[in-house]
DNA sequence: GTAACAATTTGAAGCGCTTCATGAATGTCG
DNA sequence: CGACATTCATGAAGCGCTTCAAATTGTTAC
C-alpha cells in the first residue's frame, strides 16, 4: 500500500505513542489518563488530553481489547429486524448493556439460518464480551454447533432444551390461555383459533393455551383455521375461508395468533357488513402491535414484554460476563398481559 | 484475573500458535491456509484444518485487523430502528456489503443525538472499514464534529451541505409533487396537506413539492394542517380539527406526509360516515407503509426506495474503502414512486 | 540532612495476528 | 550434472494497546 493511497486521505490515524510524544510523557501515562485518570496528576492529565485533542487521536479498540483481553461491546443477533418485537428486544438490551458501560451492536439474520450463524461467527471472531441471540423459530442445530467457542451467550425468546444457555422467554401458552379465557369470560362459547403454521413453536403454544382455557369450560368449543403466516393478508384469507365454510358463521369468538391476523379478519367482516365486531364475534389478537391499538376497531391483544425481555437477557449476559452468574443456566419465563380493547369489549371499552 | 475465573469456563481460546503446534507447521503457514490457501499444499492445508477443527480455533479478529490494518466489518448507525424505512436501508446495505465480502453491524441511535455520536465513536474505535450513517433529521453538528477521524463515511437519507461526505437521498419534493399532482389529475382542486412539524426537513420538502404541483394548476388551492408527528393518532387529530373548522369540509383532496397520517384521517372520516374516501376526499399518503397497503381502504402512497438507498450507499462506501471513489463527494438522488390505490382511485383500483 | 514511605511516571513485555525476507526443497533445462 | 527457477514453509518483526515491576519524584518524620 503506497503512502499516498493509504486510507484514502493519506493521513494516518495517530497512535498513543504519538500522543505520548506530543505531551512529553510515557505511553503508559497516556493509557492511564484514559483508563484510570485517578492514577494521574491533574496537570499531566490536562497535557495529555490537549495532545489527544490536537492530534484527533481515537483509541484503537482492536488493539485495546487484544492487549486487555476484554471487550466492551456486546453483540445481538436478531432473527428479523422487520418484526417490531425484535426491535423492542434490541431497545431493552441496549439500555441495560449501556448501564453496564458497554455497547450493543446488532446483526440482522433476516429470517435466514445461514446469516444467523454467520452473524454469530462475526461476533465471536470480534471477541465481543458476550452475545445475545434471538434466534429463528427453528430447530436448534446451529446454536448447538456453536459450542466450540466459549463466548458467553444468552438466548432471547428461545429456550435451550439442554440447558446449555440461559435465556428469557415469554409464556406463550399463558398468552393463548389469557386470550381465550377473556373471550370465554365475555360469554362466548364457540371459539376459533386463527394462526399458523402450527410448526412454529410460538403459534403452537398459543393454540395449546387457548385449548386449555376452552377445556375448562364445559360447553365451549375451539375450532381452528391454520394460516401460512401472521399478516393481515393471512387474516383476510382465514376470514373468507371461514365464511365459505358456513354463513352465517358458527362461531362467536376468535383468538388470533397475531394482531395483524385479527385486523385482517375484522376488515373482511367489516366489508361483509354481516358480522359485527364484537357484537357477533369478539376478537383478540396477539403482540400488542403498534398499529393494532390505533386501528379502526382497536384490537384487544396479548402484550409481549419485548423490552423487558431484552433488559433481562442483557442482565443475565452481564452476569455471565462478570463471572457472577449462577453455575446452572436458567431460563426466565416472563408473563404476557391481556390488553382488552374494543374488538372484544365493544362500547364498554373506553380509550384512555 | 485468576485462572479459575477467567472467561467463565476457564478454558482459554486456542490461538494460532496452538494450531501451528498441533499441526506441526509454522504459525505463518496457519495464517496462509486461512487467508491465501493457494499458497499452501493441499496436504498441509488439510493438516491445519484438522488442527483448527480439533481445537475449535476461532480467529481473533481484533488481532487480525490490528496486524493487517484493515477490517472486514462495516458499521451502520441508524436513527430509529422502530421505523421500517431504516430497516429497509439496513437490509439493502447488508446485501451489498456482503457481496463485497464484508459484514454489516448495526447500531441504533433511537432518536437520540447523544447515542448517535456515541455509536459513531464506537465504530471508529473499532476501526471498522467504513461507516454508513442514517442520521436524525436535525442539524449536522454532530457529524461535522466528527471530522477528526478519517474513517470513510457515507450518509443515507441526509445530504452533506458542505460536500464533506457522499450520500444517498430521495427527492422528497418530487414525492410531494407526485402525490399532489396525482390528486389534481383526479380533478380535485381544493387540496390539503397534512403533516408536521414543518421543522422536519422531509416534511417541509414534501410540502414544498405539493405546493409546486398546486401552483401549476390555475384554480387549485393547497391548505395546511400542521401536525406534531406522523402517526395514526396525529392523523385523527388533524381530521377532527379539519372537521371542526367547517363541516362539511371545504376540501376534496389530501396529501399526507405519511401513510399513518392518512390512515388516521380515513378512520375519522369513516367514523363520521359523512365523508366518502375517495368519493368526497381523495387521499394520498407517504412511505409505502407495509400496513397501509393492507388496511381497510388501501392507501395510495409515495414509495421510498429504502433498500435501494441502502444498497447504493453501501456501494459508495465500498468504493471509498477500496480507494476507487471519485475525488469529489457525490450525493445520489433517488426518485420516489407513486403507488395509487383505493384511497385515491376508488373502485377504479384493482388489487393485483 | 536523611531515612522511610507514598504518589507518579516510566517503558519493556506481550496480547494474537499478518507480512515478508529468507531458506529449503523440488523441478527444469541446456 | 550444475545453474537457475519455482514452489512451500519458516519465523521474526511489528500492528497499537494494557500492564506492571522498577525508577523517579515528592513528602513527612526523625
């Protein structure tokens, strides 16, 4: 690399020894004023800071963490940034990580297993202090294959079967249960679960929860329309399918695996104008989607504590990094909350 | 740090010299099989790879980039991950960066200027190959203050006034113009712009564009309702305010600064049931919000090419990193596109 | 004036890697 | 068969930092 082309501008980054030279001190002193200012006289501290400012010195963190053997960044590998649930997790994780004086860097797997493991590899190679993994809802192959390394790793929204990692999850069954029981409490008896595919763990567990709630009530039934995804589009399809089955439809309560599904269903019902929500059919969604609360018929929902999950997971990770973590890996289970709105309560619901 | 507490497990990461020892080769050979396999015999390559696998060796990237003086990661500092526009940018940037054999790490500024500059600092200290910055819509102070460093930096969705950095922006005026002209083309003459605050550059420019379109038509007028933000809530407020001004309202076309605003307006109009959209009032939003296309009345919108912006910005950055960039900084201006849907076309619009 | 001690400062060692001059081994050709 | 390439492998130097034992300076007590 010729001197002229180096780094585009040709001006090389000044190093710590440049700073030391300019300030007329030893290199160790520069390091000290940066890392343990209390070990340095006020006078020399000022001289060093002046030199740093004059040269525009920026500490080389690669060298720092190589020499110190510790890093101050934490990596977060996230299944899908397009999903606001994961953005909430990121936000929570960042807050906690920051409190511990570290930084959070995010890598998006974009619903692609290969990218996910590549992202894990990137963080490991960078020797980050630790990694938070909010993985794809798929078998755990990739993460287990990762056991070669010993970077601390905490899972978010995924439970390590073999207790290899700590993690934070939310009780999906409970969420499904809450949603269904709410509808049942409103006196509805012929329920329907909309969501899918059931091969997704989260969906399956929500469905199970709903089944349990229905089983508790003697004359209640739970039907199922399995979808190919959780978007508005899928909700609309499901609603049309439902109407095609029998019109008027034979149900009076719907538990949807996502708010978007619920919205899709409501929209179709609105169009048909035959079904009143919640008069004829009470509907509960899932996720506390930002839009859902603002939509035409505010959707009752089950709220996932995304930020809290991020915070807790980061807390667990920081413990592992500090070495203060318990020997045994633990999985914290957070409880979802029901947020009843108009799509189930009707006019009884007051916007606050 | 005692041996027992080190790294939690106590098992230290193996180094390249461990691999070299096990494979019975020199350390330089290990480096070569990793970085330039063609310089190494097939036989030794295999021996080395076997040793790597056996030890579970993971290359220390901090040491690598320190020694090599180059990094293989690119940083993206993003104003707000909660906004899907920025997620699109991230997705585009990642695709391009990956094509160049590098990795993309994301840091979220979360609409906080202090975090933004901290994030920039983190990436600089990490000596990433380059940084993409999708900044907050605020004065350029922080980024200029950053001039001390010489990490390549490309802006996304922001134009460097002093041409200090290359960048990719979208022509917001054009977007506003397209939206307004579309409504005018439908024969509407009494238009209203909803959005705000106008101190946001993007909003102001969209408004200007709309004004220009209206100025082109002799008898057309453009009214303004300034909002405090671009959410559904603000749209509802604006609509109520409008109705309060005069009922029936004196306008027949609305250009909104976001799809969410448009949805809010439509929802209020729906409730009142007095105004038909688009019969009485044609509405165009902005952003091609995922949600907007699926809503009850699919919202006509102006689409921002987020992914393309990310791709292009990453392309520019890679050029700067490679040193093949033109001397002068350039700002690429991308054009937004109009996507007419039912909220303006009515039944003439067919879902595809 | 000096010994004893604390407070600062110093600078060499080394973190794990890439690089590259050097050497060894093998092949080629007149 | 010797001279010369060519191909591989070697290992020391050094990237910019942290650390820490040792040197230096300042302070207090006697």
